[in-house]
C-alpha cells in the first residue's frame, strides 16, 4: 500500500524540472526586456511577451508550491524550495513591473545605461539558468555553483554602477525637464530591482549549497 501511495506522489526530480522551467521563463523574459529597451521590438509586442512569460512563471510557481505540500521526501528543505521558487518568481515579476512602467509613461526611447542594464539582466538570467540544473548533483557541482552565483553577484554590482551613472547623466540632461528625470529615474529603479532579485536567487542557491555540501 505504501509503495502504491508513494508512486502517486510527485518525484524529487520534479522539483529540479520546475526550477529549470522557471529559469527558462527568466531567460525568455530577459530577452524580451532587452528587445524592448534596445528598440528591436515594438513596445506593445515586447510588453505582451514579458506578460506571457510572467504568467507561465506563475503557473510553474503554483505547481512547485503544491508539490512541496504533496511530497513526502523533498530533495532539500521545504523552506529552501519555497524561497528559491519565490525568488525566481520575484525576478520575472519585476521584469513585468518594468514593462508596465514603460507603458504607463508611454516611453519609446531609452537611455544608453538602461540598455546596458538590460544586457546585464539578460546575462544574469543565462547564468542563473546554467546554475539551476547543477543543483541535481550539488556535491559534484559545488565549485561551479559557487562560481556561477558569484558571477551573478558581480553582475548586480555592474548594474548598480550603470544605475548610478545613468541617473547622473539623466539629471544633467533633464535640468529643464523635471518630469523626464522622474520618469527615467523610475525606470532605472525598476531595472535595478530586477537585478536585486537575481542577486536574491544567487544568494538562495549559495545558501542551499552551504547547507547540503
């Protein structure tokens, strides 16, 4: 009876599948965000794409949280699973908030530092997607995981520098147009928060590795 019942329960590997699926939405969402800020895709089209990826991520998050409740044996602490999934979801949520701000303020052209931040965000998404499959064998991949999470943290520092430099240039260019500065600073703030969320993901992965290796 127990064997039959356990066969019906989600497998441990299912969590890793969900982490990787979620990471794929981050990669796709970050590509759409970069296309939006680079001007290589129309604003409505890019924003709609980001929204669609965010909806997909929400569904994956719900599935993961349900699996936490239904699974007897999880690959690592339930709280860590919830925190990791939550941090992944926060990253795509913040991308959507950025896209919504662009639409709200009807922005169609973007500052060079904003475009560079979008490139950094896309790189952070790719590094995150590279890291998550390695959680399947943390013992073997601990060194690689530490290197990848450190890379994300370095990218967050790069994004901070771009944010600060961009704000300074925006202030200089907007002395006669305070509204332009307010709108631009709002967008910079959203982009910075996207990278903050990626740093949260990296820190959560590092914490899991420390606890289990």
